[in-house]
C-alpha cells in the first residue's frame, strides 16, 4: 500500500516571483511519484492580483496533469474571497 507524499512549495506574491518559479514547480512535480499532495504556501500573498490567481491556477493544472493534488495553506481573506469570486475555490481548496 502506497501512502501519499505531502510536499510544500512556497509561493511568493506575483511582484516578487521569479521567472524560474514555474520551472522549479515543474521539477518538484517530476521528483515525486503521484499521487502526492502539493501544499502551496500562500501566506505571503497578502494583496492578491490577477497574476497571482493565474499563477495558482496554472500550478493546479500542472499538478493535476501529472496526477498530483494541490491544496493551499495560509490563504488570507483577500485571496480566499478572490478565489471564491472567480470560482477557483474547488480547484484550489484550503488544506
């Protein structure tokens, strides 16, 4: 019986994100056998912008395509509200 891995990945706010962030995330996905639970640490995303939602949505899609599960940890009220208003709450649950 195989138990799920849980892996944490720190997500900086859009204005502090580096271009290599997606490459690092893709490498993390490849390094873990599915199904892993990828915990996106979003506590630093205090003033979420549309770019933050786009990036989180892309991460969720990339993870699902490789057989992993994504959850958010540390989402503040603004980010939760935006996720709810955009219909991304189910795709990016708190966990």
